[in-house]
């Protein structure tokens, strides 16, 4: 059975204007064990066109939903998405 989902580029310009948009993204990027720096940003970079399209369309806000993990239900700074947020801030020129 074929899905009846539309591609983002099939929607008219202004479709998302003044709307809040939730986007599920896979930011499970590899991090350096010592510096906690992203070693391969490909998953983040591939989402940039979608995020930029939404921002250019005049959204009220974009919420990006992802996780790296929470071993045993405990917070672990090594599993933080802070490096991803820093990369997004740099690439998009936006403050989060």
C-alpha cells in the first residue's frame, strides 16, 4: 500500500507561516569519547534543508525532537545533544 504523505517541497510557499512545527529528527551522531565533539555531522547536515525551508516559510517555531540515549534512565552529559545544538546554531545562525 502506498503512503499518501506529501513531500515538504510539494507544499505551497507559506504553508507553515505562523505555525508551530514538530520535526522528528535522527541526531544520533557519533561523538568523540574525550572531547564530546561530533565526529561525523552527516545526520545533522542532512536535516538543514528541511529546517531552512520551514524557517524561510515563516514558522512561529520549529521543535526538533531527537535523543542520544539515557542509559538506565539516568542523565549522562556524554549523551547530551549540546554538541548538535551548537552545530545547528552555527549552521543556521540562530540562537536556541
